[in-house]
C-alpha cells in the first residue's frame, strides 16, 4: 500500500482530457459549467438613465426654488426632441433615458407640484439618481468567466446580454455499479436477513449530480466474476468514469480488482492506500476512461468518492477540484484509530463568532458502514499518518462538506 500523499500525486499525474462542449438554452443552463467567456457587447446603460421616479432638471437650477414642468418622459419612450433648458423640468420615470440638458433627477418626494410647476422642498446633489453610462458593465468587459458554474446571477446577466444559448461543458458521465450478492435494489423484496439495501448507488448519484456530472445507474450485480465483467464492460461503454462499490478487498468473492486487471486490461494507477476509511481503493485507466473501485461500506465509499473521484470529475469538466479544508478548534478531543494511516472522521462543523468549531456529539463510533454520521452540518477531521490524538482546544484540519 502507498501513503495518502503519494496516492494524491499519482491521481494528479493522470492525463485527463476534458469532455466536449454544447450549446444549451439559457433557462436550462443553471448548474452547468461555462465553456466560454461572456463578454459585454455594449455598455449598460448605454445612455444616462433615471434611477427613480422624479423630475429631470439642471442641478444648479434648484436654487431658483420653482421650475416649470414642460413634458413627461415615461420609461421606454424616445427622448429625441426632449430638452431641459434653464428654469424647466421634465417629469421622468424610473428606467427612462435622461433628457438632453438634464444632469440631475430630483425625486417626486422632494418636490410639491403647484399647477404646471414644481416647488423644490428638499434639494439634492447635482447628478443625483442618474445612472451613468456603463454603471452596470462596459463594452468589452468579461462579465462571466469560462469555467464558472452558472447560477441565478449568471443567468440574469446573460439574459440582459441576450445570450440565448451559452456554450457549456458537456456533463461527464459517471457509471455507478454496486457489487455484492447481499445487495438489494430499491424496492426489491428481501428473502433472507443477510441482505442489505443498496444505498451506495444513490449516495454517489447525488454526489455526481451535485458536482456537475451525469450519473448512469448500472444497478447491482452479484459476486460472480463473469457477471461483474459483463457489467463493467457495459459501464465502460456508457460512461467516462466507472465507479464500483465493493469487491476490492481480499476476500474469496472480491472479484472487482481482478476483473479490472485481468478481464478489462486496465492500467492500474494504484491499489491500496494507507487511509481510514477506504484502504482497499483502486484507481485505474483504460484509454481515456477511468475506473475507480471503492469499498462497499457506505461511509467508506462516500469519503473515498470525495477524495478520489471528484478530482477526476472536475478535470473532465476543465476545472480543478481542491479539497475544501478549514482550520477548526476541536471541542471534545479525538482518539486516533490508527498509527500509520491518514484518517478521516466525520464530525460536526460550524462557524461561531468568526471561528470554525468541531465536535463529535451524536456521531456513532464503529465500522465504516455508519452513513448516518454524514447527516447534518458535517465535516471530515483530517489527521495525517504521523499525527496522534487530539485534545479539546487543539486546532485541526477539517474537510468542509457544507
């Protein structure tokens, strides 16, 4: 087995070619990764614009105390021919272009209308409530960078630019295959107490979706070499990454590792890492496709997916995945389970008065099957192989999963 740091080096050294791109209708682009820079083709606004309902005036005319109303200027109307001259005002609405000659917008609330004129009750500074040219953005400015994940703000900005269909990265396909004769599909009836419900498939599917991939559910397969070989060949035909759970340990029925090596002829990057949980993880490559064989226990497969699959998934999208680590103060101490392994333990993580805190209240101690430890505001306490126990008050590294 290799240590965790070496496994990360080997993972990062893998050649990963980004998948292709496609045009997507803007309302359907949320959550996708942008494959082009979005550049402003014009100024916004293109002309000085009113930011409030009020009266367009010459700012210095407020000293006159009273100005004649000569015209109305609704939003969206053509201002050609409209001109404010000394001693006059044009009623102007929010979003309307400022008439020629005006440099200030005095709000309705600051004046009293008397006949065909306004009386200045509360003057405003010159230039008040006038949006200058390019206030929102300027022509030639990169507004949304290539590689950004499209959220509500990016959708809004692109809509304002009339971007009908942005160019986005295709979603890498991730095939998910659970192995084990004891595994039951969702909805399948149990016929003996030794069987367990398949949860790994759906946990990992949720993670794939959360991080920009397209899951391909391959279901579960019994611990039979021929069946696993067939299922994995189908998975390789269907996806960019094949993720399996179970069958990578040293038991008589753990065939996945042998199938990857012998039946599929994959190039194995590494098999076995000195980590807890998940020491039997295996990462391999066949052509431009990747196979990551994870342990079968739910907590183990989730942690190792985060550590080893997400970096590949992100690189397929032309992005880099950095493990999100924060420094936290541990409140109740922690007894390390191993002496020579890098350890990841589920903990509660929260921010209080500008400081991250963590503890283990409600976290169960036991095997790597306890998936309920991942519920709530959770992080992963990260202890290197050469680190020991932690006492209350110690500063520790925590992988933030929020």
